[in-house]
């Protein structure tokens, strides 16, 4: 025994010492394990562990981790008599085989922390240790202009006993874009390529994101002529100056008109509307066209489609009448410019008949507490909390308790079906006919760790409501004090008009996903609230900004060619399924017939995804639904914009090149191509919102003159325009 003690004493003297004071399991050991990656999901923090060794994810359960380290595996992981023989030290240093490889060296601070803790008896201090309250990292945004190539991220933490401590060797770092930079255990971020990355700085349950930009060797842009009378333009210009991005030139009149028609109303302008707008020489014509579009019925129809996607307004769960009533209610709310806070309040507190109170159809579509909780968080708060169902959220502050207690808010939603309701024998949730959403008098949610999960709203201290839970939820979501609702909706509106959210994905606000322009997001949120949480004023502010009106072509110096998140040029994106089909109808002046709906109803006016083959035996009526499905119209089974697919594929090419729908519209006897006075200008304005170039005009005029079948020649020209990128993309 004396020999063992002497050997241990020599070993301890030979290794670097840790900071003064006893080593804390909670504040030192667990952070070292997190820093080394030991308790991550890819290693021992996995639900099933690795190699028979399982830790709680990122140290969320200190008591369990302590028991696992000191008692499991015949206590071989920790040897207080011979600390250096502990598997806790030998495996991560590579002294014995370790599937995870070498995580640190015997000379490093991580080894010293674990060694000293073991040597002191491997005690557990979960009940007595001061806990970190705030993580202080600053600044949270760093821009390094060439030739600068590295910066150091450091932090301090303020603890519950009032102390403040540096955390140099207790921090865990993660990069969201490893191709741009590398980061060392000491927090040194080094340039690997030009671009931006986010460093997630962690200590226990606290995390802060640091955005680091490596700017190439290019001059500061000259923005002296850039307008600064609008806050959006001032804030985007400030970001461009910081990152040395030159904005593109403003887009021309015809292309601007097509863009703003698509974004505001989901439609394309007619040839006469393009001619009138281009001929207008007044300075405020773009502002005036925005005002006119916001007042059109197509505005409400377009945004009602977007909200119907989010609220899962689909026929299988709601039945056809329910879908139509819900869609009509959503469209009416938007047309009246009802505050979105009131819109949310009505949806979340809705009870009663799904026919008499259409807002109640939301709860008819989401049938169980966890589904309701995740849907409400995502749509109305911009939060994806599903990762916290089984463990604390790995990239945000939400705990498993937060998740289950929020879900408990929805456990007393019930349903009553009239005796004449007809159900689906394969799905107990599907009924054709009226349903009643009810408020049950009792019922609680069982927490997976045992006991009852008491209701609690996300991010709100204390317990949730004691009375009607849905009414209380609706009041909280709609309250001006709610920190989540306004910013989520402002970001969603920006996404649909600009092609990308300031936070992307737009419904995934979290510590590890900071906005690309925080100041702009704050302004949009405040502007949205100041205008009564109404949709139309914020849409108008964005559409009338110079930032919105930029061309998608890169600036002359090419500095913004790779920009995809700071809006120094317009985002190019494909037309949505409904937009594309309606644009084809406008271009050819040929309506599409949908099963169960009158001829002339646009795709964007259909309340729910039309079901091909469900009604009617006319094959021609099945072409429209099939087209929409191929081009990504969602089935509305998720409360997320991500369900709508914009990825091109072979089936889309077939629909456009050889599809029966496009062919039938081209050959329709009463369409635009049937007119004897048709000109190339008419067709170009109807499809591309511009007239043909001199070269296009010369070639196509020759094509028409040489044709033996003039109608077929016009069909060829129209087919070519409909298949052009210029037509298929919003630019």
C-alpha cells in the first residue's frame, strides 16, 4: 500500500495541475466529457450507448452519469486507488483500445481534471455545486477581412452563487459549416475558405452562437447612392458594408412586375398590365402597384393557400366540406387583414362544430397531444421542439420536461362525432361529416420519467394554467409579451417574399441557428407589432424596399455572386406548383378543369390538394391534380413549409416537355394561339412579361413565315417559352 501511494504521489506531481480548488463533477468533469465528445449522440450519449457504456446526452442527467462511471462495469471505469489505471483516463488517451480514438493527451487539461477528480474520491456534488446561470461570449459576431485568418472564442460563466469564472478549458465547440473554418480545443477559429460559419459555444445546458465571417480581399462597396429612407434598406446596406458586398442593380420594370405579382398574389400579369406598367413614367408606380396588389382578391387567395398548408387543411382528415369552410375562413381573415394575433387566438382556442366554427378544424387535423404541441410550436412560435421528446434538445435550451409539460397543455382536447358520422374502417381518425372539438374536464399526460406532466408554456417560468388550457394558451400566444410569435411570423413573411428567411429554416429558431441579420429581424418584428400584427403593412414595407427590387444577376464586381443569405441580389427560385399551372393558364389563356370544381377556377383557389382519381371519370380532369403533385404541392400532412418540394426532377421535365396537360392546353381551340391577331409581343408579354429581343424576333418571324402550318408554328413557339428557365423561375 505505501508503494502504491508513493507511486500515485509521483504521478500527480509529474502531471499538470488543475485550477485551484476541488474538482466538481457537475461543473468540471461533465463539461470535459462534453468537450471531448464523449457524451454526444454519435458516441456514448447515444440512446443505446456505445460498447456497453452509456452516458446521458451532453450530461443532462448528472446523477445517472456519476452512477454509470463509478459503479457500472464492476467499477472498472474509475479507480480511486490508482487513478491512472482508470478506464476513464486510459481509453480516451489511447492507452487501451478505444473505438472513439484519442480524445485528449495525458499532458492536457482534460486529463488533469479527470485525474484529480478520481484521486479526490470521485465524489458527486449534484446537490451542492453552484450551477451556471449565464454564458458570456462576446462579441457574438466576428468579421475577419483578408488577410486576417483566425480569431479566438472564449467565454466566462456567471454561477448561481454570484461568482464568475473563465471557461477556457471547459467549453465545447461545434461548427455548422466545417468547410469554411476549423476550430481547435482552445477555441481558435481558423479560416479554411472564404465564407461564414456559426460556432456553437456550449457549457453544460448553456449555449451561445458566434457567427464568424471570413471576407476575401475586396474593397468596401460604395453605397453613397443607396437609399436610406427605409429601415430595411439601411439595415441590409449596413450588413453589405460589413461583408464588403456590392448590391446588384435594380431589376427592370417588366421583370419586377412579374416578380411582385407572383410574390404578392401568386399570379402573373396579363400583357395589358405589363404594357400599362412599362409605359407609366411616374416615380411612384412601383409603390402604387404594390398597393393595388394587396387590395386584390388574389392576395387573400394566395396567402390562404400558404396558411392552409401550415394548418393541414386537407380532405382526408377534415372531409371536403370541412376543407372548404376552413379555407373560406382563412381567406376571409386575410382579406379583412385581421391581426395575426387574433387569427392565432381563434385557431388555438377553437371548440365546437368544425362546420359552424371552421377554425376548430385545426384540432381535427392534429389528433394527439404531442402532435398538437409540435405543430403549435412550429407554426405559431417558430420553434422545433420535437428533439426534446426523448432527451434534452441537443441544439437548443429546451429540456425533456419543457416538451412534455407543453404537450400536457393539449391533453384535454376531445372529439365528439354525431351518430350519423361515417368513419374510415382503416383510420379511426377519419370521418366524413361534422365533428365537434370538445374540452374534456379531466385527463393528464404521463411523463416518460414517471409522474404527471403539469402544463407549462415554453420559456415561461412557473406552472401553466389551472383553468381552461386552450384559452390560456391562445391568450399567451397572442400576448404582446410573447417573445416568439411576432418574430416567427415576421420571418415567415420575409421568407415568402424574399425566398429565404433571416432564420433558415424559417420555423427553427434556436441558439445554434442565429439570424443572418439580427438587426433586420428585430426591425421586422417591431414593425409587424407596431402595425397591429397585420400581414398587409409588413408585406407592403418589404415589397416597396429597394432591397426587394434588386436584380438576381450578380453585381459588376462579382462580390455578391455567392451570396445566398444577405439579399445583396434577388433569390432565384422555381415557381410553386399552383403558380406554375396558373401561369401556364394565363400565358395560353386556357383554364384547367379540376375534378369537382367549375371550369375557370385557378389552382391557387382550390381549397385543398385536389385528389386525382377520387371524383369524376373524365381523364382530362385528372391531369391538373397530377401536375400539381409532380411539381411539389404538399399533401398537408406536416405543419411545415418544408413539405412543399421545389426540387426539379425527371417527372417535371416529362410534364412540361411531353405531358398531356401542357399539350392539351397548347392545342385548346379557344386559347390565345387561336387568335388571328396574335403577335410575338403578345405571347412574350403573357409568358415572360417582356417583348422579344431583336434576335428572338428575327428568328421567330422567319420560323412563322416558313411554316406550312401556322398554328403548329405558334404552338412550337409557345412550347419553347413555357419550357424556358425564364418562365419556370421567379427571378
